[in-house]
């Protein structure tokens, strides 16, 4: 993947300058790369310093102290924008870690609603590389390790990409650091988006090698692995926007190269297709069952988030609304933008530069320009994608272009054109920053007015960059000898200063973003009392509210979904993107309160139980009621108070019931009474029910009906059918004593494993085959 070999070429050799274009020498690895990689990895570690203190856990656990049973007065909430981390990602990481360390594949979540797929929900990423690294650490540190791994993968990937593009180690360190610490990566590092986009640098590095026709097999394998790992990252929207960026890069690269000197097209395109197809083949164990679930989920007809308003484009320069919403996640800094201008100006004739610039433009339009976003909605299912996720690819492209600019200064330190463009770019961006400050003073930019401190770093970067470029230009005066001495001194010092300045800015902004806690899923007497009272029973809510964290509510009960996983409590609430639509159909049929469409699209479900009949239908044995609320109508028993909430017991409710088949074999009513049965769980993905039926009966299981459940009765296959609007599972069992066992293992998962195995074996077999063929070709080649 890296052109040339260590010791064979001098990466510091002075390049030839032709028509304002840097013709760089082949890049060779040296001790400087060890320093560059250490800088890149060290920056990723430093930005997580708050979470790396002994005894501290990464995650916004402080948000739990606002509501329900986890409420604790006097706790300061650090950053409410991270709510999804505690409502999804930290709990899922916890659950997957527990199951893996118990010797089970993390396939099923038994704690929310009637159980939900865990591995295939397009969010948990339990098979991703960051998650696999997290399993090696204590559970309270697993999420932190996963986030750190993503940042390191992102930074080293762009570092390798820059070296493949024949940029020097200093420029590569700049590109890697700028990308991994950019706003789009840092603010989304706790989300699955970055589990996908962190591999973009590696994909592009392999893609460049294939477009050049070098080390074809190695680059096909790297591309396949990168695509496969990105699939396991578990976020289809980010996978789609990354694919769009790859396609834009390839098309523009081929066009630019054809205009310059031509070159092969079909062979590199064929290699790219082979690598991508192999990558999707390696990801088939997630793609096949995950796609099957998505087709029946609430996200099937969802609408993706719109593009950011164009007025938020200044967030490329500064932090702006940091901590308030996701429109702040575009910042890359003045240094990156200024050097990107220099890189485009000085290296435009290299086909990679217009290709990367095209990625920056396209992803920028998808991020900030609604008409472009709307145009992509015309694609099949395009309306379901939040195309603004392209902001992460925009940050990557700008970081690489900035690396080109820094490399031009290193390699062309005496070129006054490069220095003039550097000074001009910093000056122009400084004027923009002054304009933003003036607009805030005049009341034209209220967001900036609330955060005027955000303008400090951009102004410092503008001034320092302009001064450095000016001093460098001035060093060329005073005679040839003095000019040479001044240029030599600044050739490395000035770019290194710009690297340090950009890193300092990104660390200063990124470090305060992280929420950490000295306690992992902090508990209190109310949580302990609930755990003892309900055990493994399903707990429902008598009142529900949205998942917004901006204002407390006295009607909040229980534990936030899916944070209940961290406390081992099974609740009839969930926040899951692949939630089956049958939940809302069944709840509506049961007379439940209507869920707002905005919450349905997000996959948020909370059964606000108002009658004992509703509780029995879904197997809810306990209901938590807010102070002052009436308990469910029908036969109920008040257990007592849990914190300031009332715990109500629902008699005749169980996870499984057995009802005789109606006379004449008709359909069993949804509310048909039945004998209560106990359920045991040999593992998180299995159910075991002992049945004693006096006649042929219907066994009803309060278990989410999704593809993948298989049942046996006394060791023989047992057919399962859906009931309650297709939400739950039931089976017909004959009279007598029987043992019914269910196990969750989708057939599509098995097929995906087979596909991945074939692809892996094929790639592995290609390596020795290529070695043998290469030796034969060298053996028969005539001597020179």
C-alpha cells in the first residue's frame, strides 16, 4: 500500500517544481514516521484524558440524575448533547461485554420491551473492531477503549493515506491529527457513525494504490478489510455517505488523470469492485440479518435529518454552539482551512488533489446546502438517509488538503508563491473571524454572541499563521546567503509550529466535550429496592414522556431506556432504531395511548399502561406510577413505594401462558385467559418452558417476533406463529408433559457467516498463489 521501500528513497529529498505543481519523490518509511505516528496516536489519547483517570468511566452518567428512580439532586450535567450515549451505546456496550465474558455471542437484548436483537440493530456494533478491543478491558473501561480505538484508527488511516499520496511524515501527522480531532469525529466519537467513518482513510489509501495499479493484491485485501470493518461499525447511513465519497474520489481522479497523461481505467475499476464486494462479503454476517430486520422496522419509512442551515457554515472555523446541538460538529480550524487553500493551489495538477477537493465540495454541500440534500432524496430510499452525516467525510477531505498545503511549505520553503498564498489565506480567514465578531456585537449572530470565547482560537490561529508566513517571506530578503539560512531555519520550524497550533486548538475544544463519571451506572436506595422487589419480572410504566433531557418532569418514572440494562432491570420501554412496527400496531389494538410520529421514527416505545388487561397481554408484572397518578384499572395490588414512585403488582400476568385451543379450532382471542407458566433462560438468547397440557393448547410467549427464533418441543422442531398484530410468538402444543425450548440464531446470520468464510478463505488463498505466480514470472523473465 505504501509506495517504495524503507531506505530505498529519501522522503526528505527536495522535489522538482514544475508549473506550480509539486512532483514529490516516492515516499519511503523512516524514523520520522515513528515520530509522526506517535504524535497522531498521542493526540487521540490526550483528547480523552478526562476519561483515562483511574476509576473514571467515559459516558454521560450525570444525565441519569435528572429523572426517575436515578434522580439525584445537586449533580451538574456536563453536556446534554450526549444523551444517546447513556440511552443506547454505553448500555449496549455493557450488555455485550457481559455476554461475551459469560461465553455467549451478544445476539439478544433481554432487558428492553419483550426482547430485541442486539447484534443486528445497526447501532450497537458489537462485532466492530473498537468493540472487540473494548472486550479486552474491564467493563467500566470498555466504552472508553472503544472510543479511543476509533480515534486511533481514524488518525492512523489518514496518516497512511497521506504517505500513500507521497506527503512527508510531518504533513501526514497533520492530516491524521486534524481528522481524528475534528469536530465531526470528536462529537460523534461516542456514536456508531465514527465506527464506520474511522475506516475512510484506510479505504482511500487502498483505493489510491489500486488506481495507480501498484501492489494490487495487497490493496484489494486492505480495501476489503476496511469495508468489512466499516460494515461491522453498524451505521448504514455513514456507510452510504462514505461510499458516496469514495465514488466521487474515484470518478474525479480518473477524469483528472485522463486529462493529464491518461492511464488504465478498467483494471483499477475492476480491482476496486473486487475489493468492495469482498468487503461486503466479509460484512455479510451483519448485512444479511440486519437488512432483514430493517425492512420491518420503524426506520423503513423514516425521514433522515435535513442538512444543516447554511448559516452554520462558520462552524468550520470555530466551535460556536458547542454542547447545544449537532450543528457544531463541523469545526476543523483556521489552520486546516488556510493550508487546504495552499494545498489546492500548489498541487492542483496531481490527480489526487482535485479528487479530494471534489469530496470536500460534495460532502460540504450535503452538509450545509439543503437543495443538494434534497436532490439525494430522489434516490431510492434516499429520504431515509441523513445526508448531513457527510460532515465527517468533509472533515477528512479538508484535513488531507491541509496536509498537502503543509507539505508544500516543507518541500517548497523557498517558493514565494506558496508563502504568499499562505499569508493571504490566513489573512482572509482572519477577516472572516473579525466579521463574525462584528456581527455578534451588532446582534446579527446571537449564537456567536452567547459564545464569544469561541472566536479566540480562530483569531489566534489567523494571526499566528499570517505572522509565520510573513516572517518566512521576509527571510528571503537580505542577500542569497541570508535568504538560504532563513529559509532553512523556517522550513521545518514553521510547519511544525502550525501543526502544534492546530493540535492545541483541537485539544482545547475537544477535551472539555467529554462527560466522565467516577461511578459506573451509579445506584441509590431506590434502584436497589426495585431490583429486590421485581427480580427478573417485566416492569411497565404508568406514565411516559419523551426522551428529551432539557427539562425535568415529575411524571418521569423508572429508568431511562436503555439505561435499565446497566441495572439488570427488565422494562417495557426501548429506544432502538430497528424496533418492529408491530409494537405500535399491537399497542394501538390494546387501547394504548398514541405515540407521536417523531418518536416512532426514532424507535422510541413506552407502553403507558392504564389497565391491568394491557399489562397481562404484554406480560408486564409490575407497574411504576408517578406521584399523584392513579394505578391501572382492574385487579392490581400496591406493593409499596420505590423512591417517590408507587410499585403496583399485576396478578395473573406472566411471560408465557397456555390456553386450550378453542372448540372447532378457531383463532384464540388476544385476551384469552391462560395458565401461567414460568420461563427460564439458559442464556440471554434462549427460553425454556415446561408445559403440562390436558388437551391440545396454544403456548403464548411474550417474546418479540423477529426472524431468527427457532423452537423445539422435546427435541423436535416446533413451528412458531405470530400473534397480537404480529408482535409476539405462539405455538400449538399437544396434550401431555413437554419441554419447549427457543433459541435466537437467525438463518440469515448463518448464511452471512458462510459468505464471509468463503471470502476470507479466498483472500487468504490469494496471497500464496500470488507469491508463487510472481516467482514463476521472475524465473522465466529474460535477464536484462
